[in-house]
C-alpha cells in the first residue's frame, strides 16, 4: 500500500526554537491516523506546516507530488485540506456561502453534489444555511468548518482538535462523522487531546511529546499501552486522581 | 439665504459627493481585501482624467508608456519570485498579462489617437491605461509585502502616491487640463439645470454601487473577495489566491478612480496634483464608514460634498479646513466607542 501522505524527517522552528524535531509519518488511502499528545507537544505546528501555513525543513509528498514548491492554495488543489484549530470561518457570511466557497476550486456541477453530501452528513447546517457563520454555536461552527473542507472534495482531511471546547454529546457526533468519512473515500489525519475518543476511531496512532514522536503503532496497541493510558487516557496505576 | 441658492449648493454638493462616494467605496474595498490604505487613489483620478483630456486633443499620454514600463517590472518580479518552480504555463500567463496586454494597449493608443477619435473610444483607452497601472502597482509595490503590518503598507502607499504624482507632473505638465463634456444635453427642473454631465455622475455612481452590491453578493469572485477580507487564512485554506484578490481589488479601485476623474474633468480644470485632495475627501468618507461599511461611506461622502458646497459659499477660505475638521469628532467618537484592537497577524 503506497502512502497518500508521507512526511519524512521534518523539522519546524519558530525562530531559533525547534518546535518539531525530526518527525516522520505517513497516511495511507482510506486510513484514519491520529496524533495524540499533550498541549504544546507540536501537533498543531506539524499540521500547519504540512498544509504550508508554516515553513518546514524536510520532505513531504502528497499523492505522489512533492509539496515543497507549492503554497497553500496549490496544496488545496491537490486534495489536501486542513480544518484548523480556530476554524477560520467567514464569520460575516452565511453558512451556505461558506460552504460554496469551500468548493472554490471545484467545478459547479460537482460542488452541487458535494453540497448535498455535506447537508446529509450535517443536517444541522441545512437548517441554518441562511444564518451567519459567526452566530453559530461552537459545535455548529466545527461542523461548518468540516463541511467547508469537505466541499473541496479532499483526499485527505486534516482535523486539528475538532473536539476542543465542545459539549460531550456534540463531540460524540463529530467523531461518529469522522468515522463515516472513510466510507466516502476520505482519509483523515486527526490531531486530538481527547485521546480516548481519537484512539477508538483511528487505525493507527502516533504519540507526540516535546516535538518528537515517542510511540507509534495500531490504535488498539497504543490504547493498551500502559504509559499512554497513564498519561493521556486518564487511567490510574495507584488509584490517585489525575485531576 | 434664499431657496434657489440653497438648492444650487445642494445640487453642487451632491454631484461632488457622488464622486467622493465612488472613491470612498474603492478605498473601503481595497482596505478590506488587502489592508492597504490607498493614498494613490487620487492619482488614479488624475491619471484617468488627464489621460482622457490628452487623448481628446489627439495626443498620446505618457501614462501608456508608464503602463508598459510597469508591466516589464511586474514580469521581472513574477519570474524572480517563481524562480524555484518555473513552469511554462506560469510564464505564459505572466507574459500575456504583463507584456502583451500593455504593449497591445500602447499599439492601440497609437493607432486610434487623433483629434477626431470618438469620445467613447478615448474614455475606454483612458480606463484601460489606468486599469493596467493599478494592476501592476499592486504587483510591484504591495504584493511582495502583502503579509506585513498596516503601517508598512501605509508607508509604501504614501511612497506610491509621491512617485505617481511626480510622474504625473512629467506626463501632463504643470498646466491644468480640461476635457470635452460627455454630452451636451441638459434638463431644467424649476430653478435647477441638470447638465448631461451631472446626470452621468449620478447615474454612474448609482450604477457602480448597485454593480458592486451584485458583484459581492452574488458572484463567486465577489464572494471570494469578501472571504479574503473576512479571513485571509480561511480564504487560502479553501484555495482562494489572496494575491489574485488583491489584484482584483486594485483593478476595481483604479477603474473607479479613473471613471471619477473622467466624470469631473469636463466640469473643472484638473492639475497633475488635484487628485490627491479629491481622494482625501473620499478618504474622509471612508474613515467615517470605519473603513468597513459601504453604505455608511456612501452617505458620509454625500455629507462631505454638501458641507463642502456650503462652506465654499459662506467661508471659501476655510473650505478645506471645515471639510477636514469633519473627521475629528468621528475619530474621537470611534476611539471612545471601540476598544483598542490588536492588529490581526497573518
């Protein structure tokens, strides 16, 4: 199986401070891969650099294309899409306009079917399609951000902390939909602090600490790993409370 | 004061205000999309007006040669910035836009110029010249520094204004120019006489406002421009080229500026540096609109025009002082009402 996204020995620095050091990862077709790790481990930085928002040193290829000379707009055109941590919606425009702009690079006929698909995945968005994006609730904004990204018919969707600040019931909804994307032929690279939920839907996982991957493997193995359980899943060895 | 004088002043004020409204809208548009405060807007006015005036007398304006020169620089910049990933399509596109277009325009001007060229052709040529200059101005002066702060962009903008104004002196000389009216028709309503020229001003202003509203509300490109203004990163993430958005904004602004110039040059004599003051009045309207609101800007521009007309009647020495003082209470109110916002980084 050839990798859809392949990242090899990537370093990312903010000035002189290296936030990501020598990281390699790959995502195959129809695969859900998650990167878990504590706040500040460098997960968001890594996703942003793969998208081209931040410069990186190292090699990234996507769908057989070297990403280095491409800027964000061209990476979008190759089928790579990022739902960023802050969602970056067009707040003063309505839901439908946001979604239509998600298909900016797509032919009009294809965009119409994409729109139907997104409305089927997120019926809530259809109800609110004339509402301004900035007035939506947090969960609806996350759905809109994902819907907008899906409108571009991506091959790989990179999700940055989709559950951040959302009510548990909405988080469950969003994770269910992420799981469904696989059947639509979309691969997912998911960055999450909610490790438990992420490991449940992912095929494989990487554990990130201080800018490096310390562990990787099938999601079930990672979930069963004692160190991971103690650090990220909230299970306890000696009966003391984490919180 | 009698009613007739008041009506005259109102009419005069609204005609000028309509022009300021066009310029103010262009300023808001450019600022929203690119964060550039477009000081050279006034030069687009003068270039449009005086290029048209020169064409009307059968001369070739120097602005068309400037367009060719700027196109060459823009082409060189395109090649330089794309040097690591040059491909044929990119080079061809750059050649077509930066070399072929202005050179063809130069050829067209030389072929068509003459004392008997129809007014419509002269207007079209003047518009194309200024459109090219506006487009290349963004490519040369602003696109390479598009990510910097508003202050840096403002300083670049002042630099462009000074350079273009100096070049204006070279192209048009220190003497003022005037052009033939667009139409000699006139309508009389009571004591007021509406010339074809002033009717054209109203018509075009309303037409532009409606056109912009349709463009931003209903077309894909218009929505993409709005999206760029609302959230630059979000726009890039859906594949909208923010550089293209910037070019379209500058193109629209330069065409709006040139049209304003062509509309007023039959009414008043314009000098190479007149545009700056006219642009500044559009700027006042744009500031009153907070550099974001199109309707508020349009209304403020009409108010600026009317205040100007009345103050030039009552205290003509203080005309400009009174007009520019309008901005003070607005700035005070705005700074009190709105909390200090940190500039968005992107």
